[in-house]
């Protein structure tokens, strides 16, 4: 892990904010609320699907250790 990754969180958040502002320009308050409700529901659905998939995976038995000699 000698390579360092710089994450510019502020820039990421600003980009998302700007994209949302562009998408929602001229929309009513009700349309804006619906936009974010749909996004939240999609996220919840995706999170449930992923967590259940991981929970339903079979547990692999531990690898056998070589006998000490």
C-alpha cells in the first residue's frame, strides 16, 4: 500500500450538487421532493439486495493446515 489516493470530497459533493441543480431547475417543490424520495428508495432497494446476497452465501470451511513435522 505504498500508493496514496487523494480523495477530494468537497469537489465530489460540489459536482453532485451542481448535477442535481441542473436536473431540478424549474421543477416544483413537489417534483423535487419526489426526485429525492425515488433516489432514496432506489438506494434502499440496492442496499437490501446486496446485504441479503452476502448474508445468504455459504460459509467456506477453513483450509486444512499441513501437519507439522
